[in-house]
C-alpha cells in the first residue's frame, strides 16, 4: 500500500531551461542588446549570467562587455526583447517534463515553481503547456529582494508550501540555481542544459542529463520517505 505523502513533501521546479526551453530566447534577447552596441554574446558570458537574477545578470553583462548603460536600463531592454520574442515564437517544454509531473502526482507530492523569471511570462508559458492548474503556487522574482544565488525565492517557496527544507527537493539547470537551493538548505537535482554541460555542478546532490531520468526511487531516497 502506498504511503500517504500528500502535503508532507514537495518538488520545487526552477522554470527557464528546466521546465521550458527558454534559454535560447534569452540569448537572442541579449544578443540584440549586444549587437546594437557593436558587441557579441559569447558562451563564456552566457555561463556567467545563467540562472542569475535579472539585475545581477545585467551587472555581469555590463561589466563583461564594458557597456555604458546601467544594469536597470539593460534589464528593461532585455525584458522588452524577451517578451516580444516569447509572444511571437512561444516556447517548448523540456524533455521529460510531463513524465516528472505525472510521477509527482503518483507519489502524492506537492509541487511548485521558484523562478527568477517574471510571473507573466511563467503564466504565459504554463498556459501554452496546459499546466496552469498544475501549478497554483508560484514564487517569482518580483516577490523577493535578492535573486539567485541568494536563497530568497526558495525560502519564499518553502513558506508558501508550508514545509521545512528537509521535506523538499529542487530541480535546477544552472550552477547559480543550485547554489541558491543549497543556500536555502534544500536538496537539489541538477540537470545541466546545453550551454553549461561539463561545468562544476558538484554542489548538487544528484546530477542527471534529463528530467526523464528522475524516478520514484530517486525522489524517495532524497526526501527520505
């Protein structure tokens, strides 16, 4: 007989690059900024900003490219570019996303999203994926003071879930995201994306190549139920 784990344990999803393949859209949005200033986004810069909160990522970009714009100005421009591209082209779900959601339902676990992204973009994509009702609890960038790698958004997620950190596991695709999860004292499964594979994800509890690799025993072992 299956143990009744409902409301006792939860899986916390990052969003960009973890649930939705939005990273290429972000890079196109940033590449337009760079191109308009005679610069170019490199893989090195991508890796430096990946997973960081909006202002932090723009501070890194400003310093890396030597731009005169303020981080706030760059962020406003990136968000405008990203929003236009997202609404024009949409986004695709990451491989294995629906399998994990089904597994979570089978195990009677709670689930939530904790993301550096804007809530309107998360909701737009969830609607495209027909997953709005699956994620009634979302924590996002505008609700916290500090973006990842600070733990703020994950701590907010714990508060909304009403669960201790030991009863949750985070799914992340970036090193900065993993750091944020560990700073919140939450176990973390890392699924590196196409841009950061081969980098040091050693702080994660488990490193896998795809959401499809997440199985029942993995979650039970991490959550200890």
